[in-house]
């Protein structure tokens, strides 16, 4: 695939590292575990959305936009990275944030990603849970256009065929790294939500006949609708890159047993997983996406779903900034300090 024919602006520090996790591997006494460090993409403290934004922001500029509009949950990693990309490129940024959890703390509403959204100069607007956020995006785009602005709408998570190009490219990057390290990858695992990351990975890996299966650990939906959403976007992405027909329905697998009470709502297994990786490998995972994806992977390994000696790569999609929005939920004791 020749991705250079698509408009792209360099925003990320690439390639991101592919690292072995020796202490976690020893702790679990099962497969060999590696991590693809997309928390190290650089922009706004890193994360997977930066890969997508390289293509999305280039398309926005090509269309003459002066303002980008996007939406997400209050502690959206995508919103943070979009705000930073807009600042870097001298564009206005409008962020529509949906409160998807009940009784949010002040930390959740004002710290973590929200703090950085505002620091990067984005205008943030909060909406109650259940709002039709796509309609809200369209309404704002219409309003701004009437005022003389030139808005470009980015869907939640940057998940459309243009954004998914970032993870088609990641698939190619990962294959090159595995080849260079003489590493046979038996399973690629990641947290799946808005679908763009999984759709791009599957498209890239299938189009190159890699033979690497992708398992998404769902963070917000039941299995059937999650897989269907990923499948539809993968089909559109494959056609977009000129590889129509490379993705079949059975290539899309999402395990959605670890969502818990809902999107952004902490689970005990997520908290345990985040603490384990912090204390075993010095790695930070987020409480919404990577934490639940990690919890799912750890549980499946403990249940014997993967064989000893197999090589698993967990794609770390970033988001540790979100930890500051969940201080109370993480059970980290606040200490009084004598003056």
C-alpha cells in the first residue's frame, strides 16, 4: 500500500518503540508479552489519536478549514490530542464533551484531559449523557459556517477511513519492527472503542497477508454492535486504500466482557491492572481504554487462552493523563504534608 498518496502532516514521533515486558511475562508465567508504545507518539503527552490526526488534520488544511470540531467523553484522549494538533497548526478548536458517568467528581470534570484541552486553547462545551453528539457537531459546524468560519468536523475518536489510515500505517510499522527483531507475533491485542484503531490495524495486517490476528478488548459496547462497527469501518478503509475485499467478517473479533458498568466507569480489574503494570514495569495505563484492555488481556492469559511461548503484542494507545481525573477511584491515598 502506498499511503504517501494521501495528505499527511507529521505530528507523531514515529516509529514508536516495540518493547518486551520481562517482569510481567515472568509474573504471569505464560506467553511472552510485548508492548507497542503508542503512548509515546509525542503530541500532547502521546496516544493513538495522533496517528489518526496526521491524516485528518492534513485533510482539514487541504479543504481550507480554519477550525476543527470534535467530540468525546469528558476525559477524552482524542479531544486532548486534537486540541494540541490545532494549536500546533494555528487553527481554532471546538471540543464537545459528553458526561457519560453519574455523579462525576471535580477531578473528572476539570483535571486530566480537560485541563489540557483548555491549556491548548480549545473551547470546551459540556453536554449531558445521552446527547446526540453527532447532531451537536453538525449544529455547531452549521453555526460557525454562518459566522464565516470554515469548520472541519472530526468524528469521535477520529474514527473514519481517513483517520484509520493512521493505523493502517501502524500495522506496516509494526511488521517492519517485528521483522527487524525476528519476532513472530502470534496475537495483537488492544482496547477497542470508536473502532478506528482496530479497523486500521486489521486492514493493514490483512492487506499485507501478515497472518497476525487482532483482538480488540471492548470498552463501551456489547460484542455484536462493537464488531459490526469495526467491520463496517474496516470495509470502508480497505476500499479507501485500494485493498477492497481483504477483510472478512471473521477477521473482526472483540471481547467485550470487561466493560463493567459502562464507558469510563472504573472496574476492580482495571484498577488492579493499572497498578500492576505501574509497579512491575513502570508503565502508566489509562482508566478508560488501555486499563480495561489490559485487564482483559491479563484475565485471558490467566485463564490459559494463550499458550506458553507465544508472543503477544499489546498496543498501548496512551491516555495516562486521564488518571488525574480518577484520583479517588484509583484508591491512591492522599497524604497530608506538614508545613
